[in-house]
């Protein structure tokens, strides 16, 4: 049976491992990865109008206004590749208003994955995170050190990854999380994100494979 495109949302507190799991999910399932954090960081580095507006919010660890982010996400979701290959939405929705915007447009995922990680571990992951600007790969000074000196020498730290800003991001996450979860309660899968990235991925892989099978079966019956 031809597989039908999957629609996946992945959520969790700052540094819960969304981006890390998305790298693995994309490799295995070929979905189009739409990360609002990555899209916004791209706008900031390109110095666009959106980037100039978003920068002050991001660097302060606050949410960028809904209308900016929502326009960006819905624009990306409507592109051909996302429709054909399926999508993996990371970092959106992040507020009740954002969840409602998607509901109003009848954009709903097949599954909503929430990564659960204790607060003290989240802060340690934020402060130790490093990014490779060339490949986009995510590292951690202790957990996932770079493979060689060349990569190490070009790694950068995000401006919002100080302990103080990480705490502020975590607090904003906690203020919003319940309202968002209630929107996706019927398709919610909560996972323990405080395990090795391979173990977490195994669980995600089996969930997505199962959803894919169910969708293909429904399609065959229709
Ligand atoms: P965004 O980039 O989405 O940041 P975030 O949600 O805070 O998530 P992170 O990117 O910090 O973490 P992650 O969960 O992807 O973890 P990662 O895999 O990197 O957003 C940034 C900003 O943009 C926001 O603050 C806001 O201003 C703005 N924004 C974005 N979306 C918005 C929206 N919808 N509305 C309004 N504003 C928006 O992992 C973290 C670290 O842990 C890494 O070092 C990694 O190597 C390590 N690690 C990962 N998994 C494991 C593991 N299993 N074990 C040990 N270490 C691990």
C-alpha cells in the first residue's frame, strides 16, 4: 500500500530534545521539518524585516508575537513539498492562540508527541548546547561533543542559551503548555525525554510507524 503523508507535531520544553529527534525522524520518514525557531533564526541572520522584529523577543527568551509566527508557519505548510511528503512541526503551536489558528484552518496533526524532561536537566542541556552553523547539527559540550577539532572550532552558542534566559523560556513554556495539550489531548503521546536520544527515537519510530499503518489502512478502505 502506498504510504500516505504523515502529519506530526513535536513539543516539549526548551532543550527537551525536539530538534535532536527531528534530525532522526527526517532521516527515517522523509518528512518536511518545519521548526519555527530555525525559521526565525534564519530571518534574523538574513536581517529581514521579520528577523529585525523577532530578534529582540528571541534574545530576551520571550515569544515572538503570534501574527508573525503564524503567517510564517501556515505559509510553509501550504508549500508543495509539505503537502506531498508530510510535515513535522517543531516549536509551533506555542500558545493557545496559535493552536486555535491551526484549528480554524483545519490543520491538524495525526499525532502530537510531547517530550518530558526534568527542569534541572533542561537548564544543563541549554547551557551546554552548541550549534554547527555549517551543517545545522546540534551538539552538547558533555553529552554530544563535536567529532573533531575542525567542527569544534566553528561551533556557536545561541544568544538565548544563558541560564537566566533558559529559565525565562521554561517559565513561559509552563504558562502555555496545559492550554495547548488540551487541544491535542486525543492524539497526545507523552514520552520520557530524559533517556538516550537513541532510546527516545526508538519509541517515536514505533509510534510513527503505527500511525502510518493506520493511515494506509484507512486510505485503502476509503
Ligand atoms: P526554539 O528554537 O523552538 O527553542 P526551544 O523550544 O526553546 O527549543 P530548543 O531549540 O531550545 O530545544 P530542543 O527541544 O530543540 O532541544 P535540542 O534538540 O536542541 O525557539 C527559540 C525562540 O524562537 C523562542 O524562545 C521564541 O522566542 C521564538 N519562537 C519559536 N517558535 C515560536 C512560536 N511558535 N511562537 C513564538 N515565538 C517562537 O537539544 C538541546 C540540547 O540537549 C542539545 O545540546 C542536545 O545535544 C542535547 N540533547 C538532546 N537530546 C538529548 C538526550 N536524549 N540526552 C542528552 N542530551 C540531549
